[in-house]
């Protein structure tokens, strides 16, 4: 934009305004950075030449805390990483410890886990959709998405008393059985939610401003996704049908009938479209799961003092943001020797530099939004 | 750890390709990992990426084996879309050794290696911009080392800022 046109008046006088790189600090307290992320933009006019992220403002030393707590005590801490999708964090941690002590959750617990994980995927995507639309100047959707998200959070609250950092699962299964009326409440939500999704799509998908702001912006190709270890909706929007629920199923996901939505362009719009489709697939999974909640115990026999045999394991799940992995090293004591969390947001955010080079400043906001990162998880 | 030897086609191909670099191919709980020498990291990862299609660096981290002579265990988590398989590659370095950066093979290693440096103080030779990432630049020490204690950090803070002895 600045390279091609020269102001005729300036040209006549032969005096060009000196142009130099401008450094713009976006954040740490900028509404579009969704938390405390600082993005240093190097600008040529409105064009972004280079991007550097400064992270760590929310670092709480989660991995160090893990080494100083027992396996059971550490479980609630993991909810504080991706606090938008705490259920997924807890599920991944429980699965990792369970595989280390070679225990499998009972059938009833597995189905309930799937329902909650998918409800959480919906609530995470809804929060993303509302705030992302708000970032781009669309005020309305946020009120609608928060209305639906509230219904999900009410289900969580009825189940375990907490809305966000739920600590819904325990190592070996569940702490609480389902409450009376859970099935009806969840089914009612699912049935109405599909129509709500249609409403959102009517508001946004064909909206010209929405399309102009997202189409062909922040393209990340499939090969770049692989180079930068990007997972989740960003990878699927680039055409790679990679979803751990299908690729390496856990918690019985292989028994459910659902599709992996993908798109081809890998731009912001495709990420939006993939997430919208994912919410519909989550509804499909929940409806199937509600039909087949088996009776039986909700938690396996787990020793009071957990001392996994010395060894190590890496277990990962498909969290709403991408691949969430736990690498746990045991030395045979009741505390993990090392807990490593592979946060999807951390690696997805790293690819911002690749996506944002050459775009306009306003597009950086769109790209940041469609990465859908949570800084609690980036910084841990 | 009761890891068992992993025998198969991939280990034998790997041994044939990098005979000097591979120490052992093992499995534990059905998960496979390869232990290699630190000077063979680039060779092994390049072989796995290009010849065996392990083209996705899922994660990279370190473990402080405080009492071992090769103190830090560096773990590379690889994934292959083509085979839908995971593989961990491990190497051991001592306090004064600088493992080589793999950012040239996997650009994703940039932030991951910075985090390992931030938390363990391991310097990666050839990293384009090795500096702290999660902690402030002026931070002293490396928190995920086993000789860093949360309690001692807390007591130091109380002593420096409140000029009293911590009761903990």
C-alpha cells in the first residue's frame, strides 16, 4: 500500500517524507489479545513487517507445582491452564495418570466424560465466537453465544457445583454420579442449540463485512501447520483431517458416529467455518452418548495412595484448541517426577508470526481471534 | 522403568542409517522411544523426518535427572501423519554440554527450546534467538531444575522484601 503510490505534491517538491519502521506495542492490556499477551508489531505504514509475541505474564509454574504435589492433589491445578475448557484439561490429566497406573475408567464414567468434554467444546467455541465477533466490531453475537454458554455452564454447575474450573473428573472415573434430570436438561439444550447455531450462521456466515474481514486473511497452509506443529481447528481448516478423537481414540470415541469438518483455504474464515461445524458434531456426539449411558460404577478401584511404578507416559487428547498432551514421568513415589503439559495454544500462537506478515494491523486482530488461544494455557 | 527392547523394522532401519548414534530402542506401556547420543540428534531427527515420515514435532521438553552423570534428558516427541504413530527421541546432556538446536529441521522448536532454556538453563547451540520466554528477562535461576526449591524461593523473597525470616 505504501510502496506503490507517491503523493504528487511531494513528488513535485522533491522532498519525500522520511519513512521508517514503526514499532507498535499491542497489549499487554489490549482487548483483542484476550488476556495479557503483548504483541510487538513492526510496521511499515499500516502493513505488518514482523511480529514478536511476548508471553509469560500469566506464568504460575504449573509444571513445578506438579512436582511438589501428589498425583491427586495436582488434578485441580490443571483446570487453571485452559480455564475456558477445564473439563478437557482434567480429562487429559486423568487419562495420563490412569495409563501410568494401568487403570481404566468404568463404562459409565467414560460416557459421562465424553458428554462433558463435548459440552465443554461447545462452551469453549461459543466463547470464542462471541468474543471474536466482538473484536471485529459485531456486537450482537456475543450476547447470543453467552446466552447459550450459560446453559452449558448451568449443567456443569448442577453436576459439580463449579462453572469454569470444574474439576469434574477424578483419576479412575468420576467423583459424582449424574444428577436427576441431567439427561433431559442436556437433551433440551442440544435440541435448541442446533437452531441457535443456524441463527448465528444467518448473522455471520453470509454477512459481507464478516466475509471481507476473514476471507484470505492469515492463511496458514497445511505444510506450514506441520512445520509449526499447529493442531486443532487451524490444522483442519488447512485441509488436514487430523482429530485425535478419530486418529487415536480415547474414552470410547471410536463408538460414536461423527465427522471431522475440514476446509481447504486455511484462512480466518475457514477456521470460523470449521469451528461452527465442530459444534454441530459435538451435538451429534452428545445425543448419541445420552442414549447409551450404561448403569454401573462411576469410579474404578484406585489405591488411596497413588504410587505409579517408575516409568513415563505421554497421553494426548483433542482439546477444543488442539492437541493437549501430558508427559508424566514417575519415579515410583506419590508425586510426579516431572509433569510436562503440551499446550495447544502455545504452539498455535507461535505460528502468528507466519500468518501476520504482510497483513494490515486490523487483520492481526482477526488472526489473533481465530487462533483461539487462552493465555492461562500458553503461560501455564 | 521396566522398558522393554523394541524390535522391528523401524529400529533396524534406524540402526543401519545412524549406527554410531543410537543407544537403544525401547517401548514402555506400548509407547516407543529411542535413546540416542547428543551429537547424533540432527542426523537421527532428519532421518526420521525425511525417510520415515515422522514430520511433526509434537513437543520438545527436558527432564532433570539430578543424580545421573548425563544430567538433563531432552525429549523430542515426534508424530507421523502417514503412519499415525508416535515416537519419542531422547538424549542426555550434562550441565556444560550444549545440545544442538533443531529449529532448522522443525521451526516449531523455536519457542519450545526457549522454554527449555528458560526452565532448565540448557543452551541450544545454533538457536536463532535464545532468550527467556515465560519468565522475566532479569529472572535468576532455572525453576524446573531439581535443585530449585519452591520453599527456598519463598524464604528468599520474604527475607529480601520483608526483612524477616519466613516461618515456613
